[in-house]
C-alpha cells in the first residue's frame, strides 16, 4: 500500500488511565498502524505525557476541547477503540463522551472507524436512539464478539459495513521464555501457582470472604500458591492486598507490564479472571482460564472459546469445584486451547484488513 501524502490519524479510547487491557489494545493498534508507510498518529489520552512516554506517540488531553477539535479537524481518519467504550453501565456521561468524539469526526466529514469494540449494554432509551443515529453515519465498524453484532442489529445500525473480528490485544508480541522466567523470579513465586484477577464493581464490591475462602482451598487442597494480580493498578491494588492479607502464603502482585503478565501467565497452571483482558492474556499465554462474568463482554469472550462463565453469585463451593476440575485437567485443556487461540488471533488480524481497505479509499 503506497501513500504519497502523510495520513493523519486520531485515536480515541480509554487510554492513559493505567488500565493494562486498554494499554495493551493501544500497543497492538499502534503496532499495526506502523504498517502504513507515511502516517502521523495522535492519541487522545487522560494523561498525554504518560501515553507519549509509554507508547512513543503524539498525545493530547482527551478533555481539552480545543486540542480535541484540532486533532480531529486536522486528521484524515478517526479511530474509536478498541475496547468496551459504547455502554452506559459505567455512566451515560462515558457513553456521551465517546459518541461526541465520533460525531465530531462525522460532521467534519472524516473517515470514522469503530475498531474492535464491544457494544453495550446500552439500557436507556435516549442513549440507544442517539447511538443508533450516530453509528449509522460512520465509515466502518468492527466488533470483537457476536453479542455486539446482535446489539448493533437491535439498535438498527444497518447503513455501515460491520464485521466481527476479535480483540486487538490478541496481536501483542509474545515474550520469550527468558521474560517468563524474569516475571516469575521477580515475584519470587514457586510453581505450581494459580493467578486470580478480580475487581470490584462500581455499585458492588465482591465478597472478599468468598474469594479468600476459595483461594485458601486452592492452596490447601491443590497445593498451589495463589497470586492476586491487579489489571488496573489504581483500582484493583487495594482489593488484591486485602485478599492477600486474608490468605496466608499468597502474593499480591505489584504493577506489571503486559509482556510481564503474559510471562507470568505462561508459568501459571490456571487463571481465574473477572477482567476481560486477564482472559485474553491467558489465551495469548495458552494458559487455561476460568471466567467469572460481570459484564456481557466477558460472557461473549468465554463463549468464543466454548466456555460457560461462572457468576459472582455462584457459591464458593461451585467456583472451587470448577477450579479443581480445570486444575486436574489442565494439560488437556491447554492442548485444546491452542487451536482456539490461533483462530482468535487470526480474527484479530482481520481488523487490519478491513482498516487497510478503508485507508486505500482516502485520497
């Protein structure tokens, strides 16, 4: 693909907040955008200096109206995503922010792409109407699960090309065995071990009693150490430390970069995850995982791999029983995971194919 002029690209997402999953998405997105011979990328970020330092890319403050207007008015292509941006479960304010960015691109007559997103849940009638009206005016949509395809259909989004792909983080470069050993040595954890990636919800804290009971059973009955890993350090750290204090012998992880997490997961026997990207990193690591769903995006990803997720409402006995089953059969599960993982990685690569086709129409 040859482009004589510089292609100016603006990228909008949940970037700069220190969420490992979203930063992994941005890493992968920037990696595929490097395939464009001449491009200039600007990322809208909560902390532009952090984003520039970590990703080596130009960045602006995402809530500065003049900076955002400049970035979008001067770009050729606006990319929204990836991730679960368009939902009102967090708040209507969050949904309206991302829709306003998309609509600004539309009214300025830019090519606008929703890339590898999850859509929903969007529960309020007014939010659904507005989302439908705006999304029917973009240039391209790719979604990372079948649930999102169905949600777009329910919203009445039919005037734009829509494709199902998978999460951009599946395109991360995998660390080598040396990095795996370094991650494990850094924590001082001995094999076998099981990683728990848990989070509190906005309106509900998870039961530390339930999960400390489960973790103690893992250490006692399976003879495996437990590691509590925060994915958004500022949000999850306190929970991990509280759980670790209730489970003697367990470890509360410090902040780890994506390649360190993948290295850690490679050495783990099993991952028990609430956060979507803990499951995605498990796939990248080819490590068996047990999903605990709090959101449709988690359930949808589990279903892609033929798994039925557990619920926060399930009893400690049920959750431990599933952990024990997977622990005992982990070699077979790991073997079966290989084919599914390759398929998902191939689907993630299709994001570039669809994006490249659109870029080739920009003169």
